[in-house]
């Protein structure tokens, strides 16, 4: 397995961790009757500040993971793995790991800066595969 695919697999596991960081407190706060139901109505009460942040961080990673998966696919299928793409893949993963506590703590503007590192690492992979 290429280093980029390894980073992608770990990013998938990180997404599962993020789901649990959100889902467990959401179930406690809203009750399983609501969270296991169809959610046709708004929640009975708002999520706590931290749980809401964990939900937004999780959703943000779902969005970022789409582009990162595309980058890894292009690099892998194009047989374009290089030290640059490998470093960029690990940089993306490190940024996503740092993003979670930064978002949880409300670190502004650092949360956005960490997001940008991961985003530009992903773009670097795509451009490197094309060059």
C-alpha cells in the first residue's frame, strides 16, 4: 500500500473517531428517542457548545475527505506517488488531527489556519500528480 493510501485509510478511521466524539454526547444530550427517530422535528433542545463544535468538525472532515480521496486516487491510479505527495498526504492527516481539538477549543483564527494547511496539502497532491 502506498503511503498516500495508508494516510487515506487512517483518515477514514479518524472520521469514525470524530463520529463517536459527536454521536455519544449528542445521544446523551438529546436522548436516543430523538436521535434514533426520523428527526422530522427540530431537536427538543440545542446541543451543548462542545457537541455542536464536534458535529461541525465532523461534517467539515466529511467535506475535506472527498477532495483528499480524489487526490489520493489520482496519485495512486496515475502512479504519481513521490516524496512530495507522500509528505502532503501525511500533512493533511496531521492537520485533520490538530483540527479537532482546535475546533473544540474555539481557537480562532488557528482553526482556520489548520484547515488551510490540510486543504493546501491536498491541492499539492493533485498538482504534483499532474506535473
